[in-house]
């Protein structure tokens, strides 16, 4: 029970932040067929109940393949895009139509003792996507394979205002009544851009983008994407990453890649500070910067536990407000997770590094080193020649970073007069 209470408290800022925001969620056909699909539906219903404006885009690749195989039709691709001739289009329409109906039915469930109970959702789908043919590429006619031309932004917006979940299928229509087979990633990306969505959420088989060692990459800038695309080659991870970068360049604040195979991956990504997938964003998810008066509350939350343990000297709110310009901080998605302060010592060319603290959940990530480097840069910019530090618990950490043992007699007079002999801090110094 304490873990649940703690999680809910930490999730509450995200619940408030997500309310009345538009999220576009893309679920490929493989995700619909996965055993975890039922949990994903429940999580989407939960998002809707928390006030999120939801647009759900579904794929249909494996369902189309199954219908082609049943009819003995050989699928054809060019540049990883399906060539949709007349017989193939019939299979596409059959697969997409059945999937759309199945999704509407699943989202309409109202079962007792389930997350769906009492949800009373209204799911709406229709001809909200205008498409055009891809045409002939490299001499290959794509027939009924198309690309998104326009999203009915106003029509979808009205439905979202009325608290409906909008369901978009990978089909588009031309003004002349033609039907085109579309990539669900293209539909989701264009919908997120045209609707001005706060988030685009892309489901894939993996937890997110994995590096060459299979380790999850938690955050990327769009300009970092091309390197990974060349590494990934022709893969579905590359398709998702390319879609995420395009959405970001198109103005979508944040795009998340999460796993349809992992139970709760969507909620973990949206309601925890570290998430569980890969975030592609133009924004800085974690930033090192100088503190402002608005950061005082966050600083107090960070350093109070360390003050209670006797690791840091106690500082009142009034002192922090008065000295806030001395602090540099690391902020992660609105939470201050590390800090350090620089105090120039009067009548000397020395300064004191003080109040270096890192949230226990974010240690071993090099943030202490980043802060130390920032403090040293600030000290040099002020013309200081020596940096002192007084510590009771972390002497080894400073020695590993070039600080050497010192003594009270080495401290400038203005600082030596304030030395607390009862606290008996060890003194170290470093020449800048």
C-alpha cells in the first residue's frame, strides 16, 4: 500500500499536466494481435477518464498478410511500401474494416469488476483522412497505395471537444471517391502535427529505441536521429524513429516510443519521471542551469533529507532565497535532482564549493561531475584561483577529482573565521 500511495503522489503532477491535452496513439496491427492488447485498451480508457483527448490510429499489416495468404495472393513491396493493386485493396478493406469494428467493440465494453466498468465511451471513426496516390516510383506503379494529403482538423477537434475517442484507420479517401491504403505511421504523424497534439505515442515491439548493445536509449533530439537510422537500416524501429523525428520537426512537443508487449508501458512512460520508453523531443528533458527564485522550493525538497542526516549544513528558506544566485542546478522534467553552490570568499581570490547534492535516485549518472565542472567554470569566470570545499562524508569523491587535503590555516580569513570546529569538516582545495 505505501508503494501505491507514493506512486500516486508522484504521478499527480502528470495527471494535471495531461488533462485536456491531445494525444495521438499509434498501435500497429501486431500490437492488436498481442496478448497484452487488452491491457493497452484498459490503459487508453484510463487516460480518457483522466481527461486526455485521445486519437487512436491502428495498423493492419499482419491482418492484411493473413487475408492475402488465404486468397493465394503474393504480396509485393517496393522501398518497404506495399503495392496495393485491385485484389490487394479488397484484402486491405476487409482487414481494416474488421479491425475497426473490433476496436470499437473493445472500447465499448462495460464489464463489471473491470477497468472498463462505467466508462461509457463514445468512439467515432469516419472519413477524416484525405489521401492522394503515391503514383509511379522507379517505374513501379503503387496503384492504391497512398499518402496523407490532409487531416480533418476541425472535424476531429469537435469530436474531441465532445469527449469522444477518435479512431483513425490506415485508409484515406480522395475527393473523387477513391480509396487508398496508407501507412499507419504516416496517418499518426500527420494527425499529431495537424491537430497540434501535445504528444504522439508510437507502439512497437521493443521498449523503445535500443542501442547497438541492446540498451534502451531514453531520450533523443531530432538531429541525433539520422545516425541511428543508418545503424538500424530497414527495420520497424527505424520506421518508428523516423516518424517520431518527423512529428517533432512538425511541432509536436514530445513523441514517445513504447512497447505493446510490456504491460503498463504506456502508463509508465506518461506518469513517471524516467518513463520506460524512448522520448524524442526538441525540448531539454534534463538541463544544467543556474537557479532562480522559483527553484527555492525544489532545492529545499532536495537538500532537506541530507541536512537531516547531517551531511549538509542547514539552510533556511530565507537563506536560500537570499543566496539563490550562487546555485547551479540539474533539472529533470521539472524536478531538481542535483545542485551545487559557489560562494566567492571576500578579500581573496578563493571561492567555496558548497551544498553539492544529488537525488539518491539519480546518482551514478555523472551529474555531480557536471555540476563540479560548471562551478569551476563559474569560478574561473570570476577570476578565482583556488576552490575550497568543506565536507564530512565525501572526502574520497573530491580527492578523486583533483582536490588535495588542506587546513583551516589555508582558508582565507573571511572563511576561516566562520569554520565550525564542532562539525569538524575536512578541508580540501583545488587550484583552478
